[in-house]
C-alpha cells in the first residue's frame, strides 16, 4: 500500500513539474502523454449576445472514446466509442447515433482523445503567454473547414484550468475545469445508460 501511495504521489509530482515547462513546442506532446482525462466543468456559451451556463462532467481517453454529461436543465449525454457518437436527449426522449468520424475531427474534445500524429495534423500552437497566474496557449486549426476558429487552453498553478474557443456557428464557449484527474478509469464508465422508451435515430 505504501509503495502504491508513493507511486501515485510521484505521478502527481511529475505532472506538476512537467506542466510548469509547457510551451508552444511541447503542448500537444504534453496533452498526448495524458492517456486519460476526467473532470467536472462549468460551460458558458455566448451566442447572439445570449448566455447559457451549464454544469457537467467529462471523461476521455486516447482511444478516441469519451463521455460528456450535461446536468439540468439540459439533461444530455454525449458518448463516443471510437466508431459512433451517441447523443442522448432525455427531454426529447431521443438517442441520435452518428458515425464518429463525421463529427469528431477538429472539435475541442480531440485534445483529450486524439493521437499525437492527429493532433499535429489538426492544430498549430502559437507561443504561450503568461497572464498574471495563468499560462495561456493559443491553438489554431490547420483546416479551413474546421468547426473551430481558434482555441485558448489555460493552465493555473501547474494544472489545467480552462479552455475557451470560438467556432463557425458564431459561438464563444468557455469551459472551467474542476478536480482534473489524469488517472486511468474503466471504459465501462463511458457507456450510456438508455432508458426504456427512448427513440433511436441513425444518421
């Protein structure tokens, strides 16, 4: 038990030390080294001068799989198994199933699910800037057809703090993370539990 605790502490220490040295050259490699990602988040979306704030939780791994749970009032769950993307809308009582490759590439979740090869093909990282106690790195998509226009990923006290992006739908979206964990989890935690009576729609 003592050995296990020491190992976990060492892993945590290594993450902190490495994150202090983050820059535009090693940012994507830094993210790629994290094979698992879990966090609570608060998401603020601004569009046409209207704001919407929701809370949720995200889990992702480098196998291209993830699960995002939005709490009330949205009550949506989005999950991907590496082949299909599933969107469960409890209010509409509908589960949409879409080929993952059709909607996945170039979206912010790819920072936590894509390989380093794909990340390098998708993004260009501008030099990072220190603003007070925040290290801010700007990420730009390489494709002109990308859903993203630009994205900022921020670190505070050697920890992933938030990200903010602007997209092709004229939305500004800001996610503030809470209790970020990089440790492994079972893939069963990424599955969606579909209630009876839900309509399934394939696209």
